[in-house]
C-alpha cells in the first residue's frame, strides 16, 4: 500500500490543473510546464510511497524527461526550478527516501539542468545522447556532495553510485527509445501545449474524482481541499519544530531533521483518521 499524503496530492493536482487552464490563453508554453508538473508528480508517487530495492521505483519517474525538455527549450534556470520543486514537493507527500538523499538529488538535478543546454548544443541536439549525459552528470554530482552529512558508509556509497547510476541510465535510455518520437517532436517544435496529454490528465482526474470522492459518502471535497491546503502551508512554512526527536538532537543535527520520517507517518495517520 502506498503511504502517501493524499490531501496534499489532491490539492496540488487541482491547483496545477487550474493554473494550466488559466495560463493557457496567455502562454501555452507555461501552461505546458504546469501540465508536465502534474504528470511528473504522479509518476513519482510510487517511488516516494513505498520502499523498493535500490530505489528502483524512485528512478522510474518522468521528472528527468520533463526537466530536460524545459531546460533545453525554455532555459536551464527554469528547468532547475522545475526539478527542484518536483523533487522536494513529491517527498512532502511521501515517506521515502530520506530527506537528506532527496535534497542532494534535487541539488544534483538542478545543477544538471543548468549545464544540459550547453551539452545538448554540443551533441548536435541529439535527445538520446543528451539524456545519457543528463543521467551521467546527475550521478557524478553526488561524489563531491559526499562532504555533506551522509547516511551511508563509503562502501555503501560506492555501490549506490554504480548500481543507482546504472539503473537510472538504463531506465532513461529505455524511455527515450520507447517514446523517442514524442520527445523529439517536442524538442523540434519547442515546448507547445499538447492537447492529447491534457485530455489524458483530465480523464485521469475525473476517474479519480468519481472513484474516490463521488462514491464516498464520508468525504466532502471542499473540507478535504481546505485540509490539504492547511497541510501544505504547515509543511512548507512551519517545518518540524514540533518534532521532539529533532529538539532532543539539537539545532545543528541535520541527520535528525532529514531522517524524521516517523513524523511524516504520524501526519498521514492523523489525516487518514480525519477523512474517514
């Protein structure tokens, strides 16, 4: 079972969907970014909602692809902002992996997005080669970040670099081979609004609404959304000051702050009891 903060997921999806519709008449390019964010967020949910060997589910998302497209067609800064928000935002609604690892990965992908437009130009605008370099740069950036607080021993770190890096490389390469024409067309035309993707997202949202909200007499959409927005504000601005584990460890304990997953579990149990 996925251990996810569904109120925040629902609220985030609704907000991104509304932003997509509101921005579309003025900037199809920006509307596409919000649409990409919905797909990227939902593709990351299995990875943050359940543990998996070598974080394989965490690597099987579409965050890399959309970050790459945005970085190349709109700008490296925009791509970096997109991937950092998706990495941190997806972890807010889940419990895996640790916050320390997620923050390091967000930094690595953000820097990669700043570099990748130049790499893409040097590779002759070949999306397959560019994605390979994206995966390689991302994993190599973890090496200098070893000087930051860490959760693993050096042998474990080396295994993770080789195993995780190889898995990420193979998965990204497979996605490019499977969906190469789709991503190549986006790169050739620039980031344009994709109505087919929009209709698919709309259908998924409607199916989710009918199956979860409309059939459940104990859940009311408006209170559910209000509670989700309160959870978002508390997660983003109040932090974890109420966590006694962090208080006992002291202000300078990064390990305690990043590894306090028990607090996330308690939050989700409390939300689950509220909406029953």
